[in-house]
């Protein structure tokens, strides 16, 4: 079968035979041979140019101490905050986790629920799971007709 879907960019031809299958799969041949500190430097450049995805990735790298960056929960939370405020769903989800666990931020169920709802509304599965758990446990959320919030499904079906 020939056609646009079967064609690969000429720089990716043969990449899988050189042991770069995963890099070729994602179109990042240079990543496989780049030093971690160089990747972090390039990611910082992308973040400086306004990439919300790059801010979020840098936050994850700081959170985990990866790619030559020191483990720094506070810096990670600050990077997530920057991208989340601008509407990046994954950063909002990470911010939810930071507030929920008290990682790099003061623990706050109410703020975790607030950021979790924003990310969940954009379809972020991790945030949907956290918010669902918070509803099930009654953490940081109000349930019932007086609160204006819907009851969790099991309570609604049981008539509670």
C-alpha cells in the first residue's frame, strides 16, 4: 500500500534498523543520542518560547529528578502552576495531584478539587479519577442538592 500514511520522512528511513525504533516512532531521532542535560536545556528553551507542554514536562522532570535536573517539588509545582493557569490540562492535573498530596504546595483538598475539575472538564483521565475519589470520600467537595453538586452515582442510585 502506497500513500501518504505509508511514507516516512527521509530522515527517519532506516532509523529502526539503527536501534532507534522508539525515536523513529515518535519522530525524535536526535533524542536518542542527546545528553540528558542537553534535553533539559532544549526543553527550557521551548518553555521560554511559550510551550505549555514544555513547562509541564520540565515540572515532571523536577518532580522526579530526571534529565539531569535536581529533584525539587517546589520548582515542579511552580512550573505546573504557570502552565495550569494558562489552561494546559495535563498541568492542571499535576497541580491537582500536588495539592491533593501536599507535594510542593500546602496540602488542600479544596484546591485539589478545584484544579481537578478544570482538568477533568478537559478530559484529563488522571484528574477525573482523583476528583471521583474525592467525591467518593467526601474530601474537598460538597455533595447533595443544597450544595449544587451532583451526588456520586452510588448515592444517587441508592436514593441518599
